[in-house]
């Protein structure tokens, strides 16, 4: 392929092979089979499994234990050297320390020293693991078991135990509280007076570590520790694991324990290494890990991560470019050049992108001549596509300020890529920048004479746009007509040659500015579709009420069996959503009988809405009619409350609750005319059962006794606390007068007499 990609059939075959290679169920079955075989027969199975899953700690542990059973110490050591540093897994490392202790138990003092070094080595790598508590306890137990011949050796042993305890109690692990209790007992057994000072010193550190342990455990509980590292397939489980690791890494980077930078960075490195055991095939994790090292000032560590990443993902071009970028940024030009050359490979299967990026690299680092020389060699390659010509021509034009060279490159490429519409369009853009209208028209004519009609659609479109922008009216109309004739040769519909109003819209629009409304555009689009499809046997479908049939669905219907009836939606009533459209205006207040506002504006009559209003309680209608126009997603609470408190809620007559006459309030709230004139659309409820009234609110007769004053007659409160006080007063007044209140002042005071 021209862009360096493989054919579809070959790609699908490789994907199938990859699926078979990373089949988790098959791998588990092979591993279980190896358990039942002698090590000589099981070794090839393990080697194959670990080639596919190099970070599968459980397979490494199974493999090494099979050698330990037969006391094959040399093979055991070799396996540990291959897996330990890449598999920071506590069970595997405990297997390692078990092997070390078995080998050194009979070597006396020398063996004890070797075991001590092994413990220190182990804890330096996995001591920060949340499951490392038993390892710390085993190390402490080992140190306590060491013989002490004299007082000096006893003092050294106690000092060593104390140091390990103090490291363990500030490490967030599952056993941190048990380790703290053992440390207190240890210090008190040595010296109660000294213990008091040491315990008070380490108590805050222990508390901090315990708190971090509880937080960290929440993140670690979401991680599947039995997951095998396979290339991402996009499954839900994989996505959730990726998110869980991302959350844990973000947590660790925040330094929740507030430890020093060195210890914090060590903790982050440990988390990344554990993450890569399971997300081994995720290039973004490798890149993030290397970038974190670089930002922390450890360029050498970042380079090592990139090298490991390319070993894990040798086909990842992204990681190679990122690695080359790091090398170039630190001035290691030759190292970066070697990475680019590795992308170029043997020159047979090199992609055009690799050619382009190497040309850009050479121009940045070695100059214009080096880039030109490589371009001359690259264009001779059989896999060189038009992309290389476009990239180098625009580099010469924009960076080297050499339009003549760029023009020559485009012309040279035109001999090979005259059949590529995209190349023609890129060449056209270049000539437009030069304001060379004569050569632009010549290029269009040359290209359109050689392109097939189905390949020339975009070129004709660009030619038409060019004439509409830079040509005169005669040339504009001529090109439009030629375009229609050229593109309608394969169509039987003669209407495609007719002049359309859409042609005028295309001529007189600019960017996102149109000479008509979006409603007009929608109207024209529907009519154009109807015109094109009327003669394609869709009249019967429309007359039967099955709606419009698209070109793609026509074939589906024709291929269907005679008994199958496909129902299509009637798209004639659909309206294209446009956020720039103005909201539907409210219904004029002068209408005596209102229906659904949207239906009223659109000229339709809807009685269902009025029926709903008739069944609505009068008190609720009165409340809704006084609601103000909403400015934004939520109304102003104070305004709504003030309307509720000042509204005269109709009281249902006994025995006439279903047909009570509704008396709407005439208070100071927004009137219907105010709402209809608002810039915001407001669903005004209306019906034959009530009419909005306007005018001044009737004065309520004041009562001489202040204690019996109603909530409605009180001044307008402005805060929630005062509102609740008025509510309590209203409820107290209602209980004294023998009436019951339904609701509250906030919800509308739907009250009625109990008598």
C-alpha cells in the first residue's frame, strides 16, 4: 500500500494470529499441564509461555519452583536473574528469599551475611508493596535469630533489628499495626526509658503511614493482580484496569505520605514497574513513565525506559519518535539519527511518514542540503507516495523561502501523481498562495482531463469554489455547468443539469455566513433529496406512509423477501436542530382560550393540552400562572418564594372541588404580558377554565390582632430563615382557627377548609 499499511486480508490474518498467541484460556491450560509434567518436559512449555507473557510473575514462580523441587540450583539462579527485576511480585520474591535461605543455611556466618544481603536487596525493591508485611516480619525474625557471642554483637544485633522495625512501621502495609505493636514490645523489652522517647518520636510517622495505607488500599483493591499482560483489545475489564492504575499513579504522584522527594520518587517508580507487569503492551504507560523520569531530571533513566519500551513494543512508531525527540532535545543528534534510521529499516518497506520525518530531522540538525539530498534518494523508492513530495515542497516554500524549488517539486510529482485528487488539491493550494491564477486554471484543466468522474468530485468542487471566489460571473457560471455535465454522465436523471437555488447559495456564502436561514437550507436540502429520489421508485413508499428511503436502504428492500415489510420513519416532519434558532415566542396574552403554545405558534390545534388543564387543580394552575420567566437553567429561588407568599391561592368549595371557579391572583408578580414579552421562552399554561387577570393586587383587610396576621399580608421576606418563621406562624394560626394547611408557603400553600 502507498501509505505503508498492510492489505485488509493480511491485517485480519495477523490479528487472528495475535489473538491465538495471547489466548489467556489456552495459556492457563498449558500452565496447568506443565504442573503435572517433569521439569525436563515442562521447561519448553514454560519458556514458550514466558516468551509471550514475560511479566507473568505466577508463571515465573511456577517455573522456578519446578526447578527448586529437583534441587537444580544453577537453573533456579538463572531464572531468578531473568525475572526478578521485571516482576515486583511479593510471592515470587518470597520464593527467591526461600531459595537463598536454603542455599546459605549451612554456610555459617558467611551464609548468614549472604541471607542478610538478600533480604536488604529484596526490601529495596518490593519493601514498599502493600503486601510486604510478612517479608519485614520474616527479616526481623531472622535478625533476632542471629547468634551474639558478646555484648558488642548483641548491641549490633539490637541496633539492626531496631532499624528494620523503624523502616517497617513507616511503610504502609497490611501488617502495619501488628508491626507497630511488636516494635513497642521490642523497645520496652530493651529499655523502657529509651522506648518512651523513640515511641513518641515514631508515633506520628506511624499514624501517617497507617492513614496512607487505608487510602492506598482503596485504589489497590480495584486492581486485578491475576491479569495477564496482553495487547489492549478495548474490553470493559481492560479499560477499568487501565483507569485503576491511572488513579493509583496519580495518588502516588501526590506524595500522600509527605515523605522526602527521593523516597517519593522511589515509590512512584515502584508503582510504574508494577503497572507495567499488567499493562506491558500499552505504549501510553511507557511514554508516561519515561516522560516522568525526564521531567524529574533523570534523562538516563528515561532513555532506559524507552529502550525497554521498544523491546516490549518493537512495532510502535510513536515510541520511536518520542525516543528520538528526547535524544534530540538533549543534543544527542547521532543517537536520534540512529532511531530514525531504524524507522527507515532496509528501505524496502519504509513508510512515507518515515521519509517525511527523517527529512524534517535532517533539515533541523544538518541543514537544507542534507534534507534535499535525502529527498532525491527517497523519491526513487518504489514506496514513495505523493505525501513526500507535498511535505518537502511545502518545507522548501515555508521554511527555506524558495517558491521556485517548491514549484519544481510539485511539477515533478505531477508526472507520477496526476491521478491523485488530494495531490492536485495540495498543488492548487500552493498556487493560490502564490496568487498564480493562470497556472491554477491550467492545473485544473489538466487534472480534470485525466481523472475519472468518480475521482474528480472534490477537484470539481475546488475548481467551482475557486471561480466563485476569484473569477468573474461568466467563468463562474461556465464552470458550474461543466461540473454538472461531467458529474451527471453516469446518472439518468436529467434534472441534475437544471439550475438550482442551491447554486446561488453556494456562490454567495462565505465561511459560516449564509445568504439564507438554516430553515431555508433545510428546505432546499429536502427538496434536492426528493428531486433526486422521486424517479427511483420511492413514490409508492411515500404514498404508503413509509417515509423516505435512502439510497443505501433501497438495495436492502429490493433484496428482502416478499413477505418482509420494512417500516421507515416519516422524515418529512423532522426539523434539523440549530442552537442559533430563536426560542418559540410565547402565546399572546390577549387570547381568551389558549392551547399548547408550540402548537398555537405553528398553526396547529391541539385539544389534548386543554383537557389536561381542565383536570389540573385550580390552586396549581394559579401557582403556575404566576411563575416568572426562567433566566438560565434554574429560577431565582427568592423570586419564586416571594410569588408563592404573595399569591391568593383559591380555596376549593365543599363538594365542588372538581369544578371550582378559578380566581387567579393579581399581585405584584410578573403578569402574562410581561412573560410573553420576555426574551426567554416560557410555557404559559392556559385553558378554558381560567383567564389571566391583570391590575393591582386587591388590598387585604388588615386585622387588629397581630398574632392572627396571615403570611400573605406580611412584608416580603428576603431570606430562607425569615420564610420558615412565617411558615411556623401560619401553621400556628391555622391550628387555632380550626383549618388544615396542605403544603407550605414554599410549595404554594395548597390549603383548604376542613369544615
